[in-house]
């Protein structure tokens, strides 16, 4: 099965006026940070918060009258689900979505809010797909894969058409890979528009299905990744066949890379990215030398991250930068001890966030106490300055 640039152009005409042409902006901050000339396509600004709308709507518009009446079923961790639910509701097509256990609440609630029936079944995407197939067979629904479908791939390719119209000088494009629908469609469109452009994929280290298949290996996938939107154990057959000849390089990123990218989008670009959506920036941050001096396009493909998880990621990044640090101090358990330590920290401009006393640890003297003092600092140098001042005052630091 094949998808051509003509199919993508037809998909664009088909969905025109019903899906946003999302903005592309040059990022001065990310360019300064990485040494590349960075453009970002903000697909997190779609109404349902991700790139999935183009493919979902295109596929729904290809249904015949009987299929529309029967309704559709899909397995999705959230973004395909919300896109199908929203556009299915607009078109009067009943939508049932099977989601894996552990799907972020924001994605479950968003899908239900758009009018779909949500079924929580399966420990992962594979289990949810099996349940969706069962419902297809028993209920007569039309199954719409999140990625392994020509109509989906053609719709997703519109993303690259828009991107290159708005940033025609791009030399590289970084695209997250889960099932492969986005990179398949975008690589076809990009290579047809600008053959010399390099398309690169980004996978989570816990789910390297595309890169493993490219090497002829069985992928070893599993684990709770922040990039759950691309946590797919097996890349789709159709997307892989289409994308493999066109994609230059696959970058496999660790969890810390995704976390840092989510945090940098929030703090530098003032925009919300989910883990999978930040994949392009994760790869750029992990491999800056590979792209230094080049014109790089990042598809920020989704922003549906749970608010609690976003808060956790931002705090963890502060810990990495030592702007949030715990000083563990062994001292006497006597009145005034804590206030004296606080005076040292406060005198240097540290902001005490939390204090925990530990009197029961067996390596602490019976008349002593261990103090865990969490402090907000300006930067790593400031954290060292406070630690040195505490040591100079005679306090025994066990961990900085």
C-alpha cells in the first residue's frame, strides 16, 4: 500500500477550513541555546491539542454513508482519541475509543467531553488494540488505526506541507515516532516539496520500535515513559514501509531528554508540550553538535500533558539545575538549631521551601537530629555558596 504526495494534497483540500493551519515561529531562545537556527511548528495549538486532527478528519471524511452510520472504534492513548471524538461529533459519526490503563486523566476527560464512548481496557496500547478489534468484530464498527492507515498517513502529511510553506529554508526536520503515521506522511510531503531536506525521527528509549525494525531486530519495549503518546511497541506496517526509505536518522532519547524538553518549552517558549510532543527538542538538546549552524524544524506535535505531571517535570528540572536543592545537615537536637541554619540560608538569599526532621535514623546520635532543608536557589553557583557557608559555620553537610 502506498501514499503519494497527491494523496496528501487531496487530504489538504478535503480538510481545508475544518482544521487549523497551526503557526510556525522562529525561536530565538532555542536557537541561542542549541546553536541551530530553530523553527517550531506549534501543533499543540490545535483545538484538541495535537497534530492528530488532520489525519482523523481526513479518514472520517473517507467513510461511506453506511460506515458513518455504523460508527468507528479506535485504540488510543489520547490524542487520536480526542481528534476522532471531536470531528466524529461534528460529522455525526458515533465514536468509541479504547484507552490503556494509566492514560492521563486530561486525555480521558478530553475524549469524553467531545462525546465519544470511552472504554478503559489493556495494560498498554497493544491490549487496547485487541479490545478495539473485538468491538469491531462484535459491534460492526469501522476500526480506524491511529497510524496504520493510508487515510491517516495522508492527513498527517499536511503538517509538513504547512511547515515548509511557512519556513521554506529548513534543512532538517525532527519528528517524534510512535506508530509512524506522522513521520510517514511528513517525510513524503517534505521530500516531494524539498528533496534535499533531511527528515529525522525521534523515539523514546523505552519504545524504540522503528529503529529496531530498521536494524532487523525485535524491539524490546516497555515501561512507564513520560512520552506515552509515542509508547508504541510495534511501528505500523504501512508507515514503516513508507518512511524507512525517506528518513535519514532516528534519535533514541532518554526520559531526562524528554523532561528537559517539556520544561524548556514551558520556560523558554511559554508553551505547553506533552512528553511525546517535545520529542524533536529532546533530540536537539541531546545532540546539539549534530545540528549546530543548521536550519532545524521541530514539530511540537502535542500539548496534552496532565497538569500534575507538568508540575513534576518543572520541579525535577529545577533539581537538575540545582535551583531546588536539599541540604542534609547533622546537628544537635536543641532549641534554636533550625533558626540558626535558616539565618545562614536566608542571609545569602536562599528561599526555604520545606524542612524535615529525622530523629530515628540509627546513624544519627540519640541526642542529635538530621535536618533535610529544601531550598530554592538562583543557580548552581548560588547553591554551592550556601553549602559552603553552612560548612563554614560548622554544620555537617551529608548531602548537597
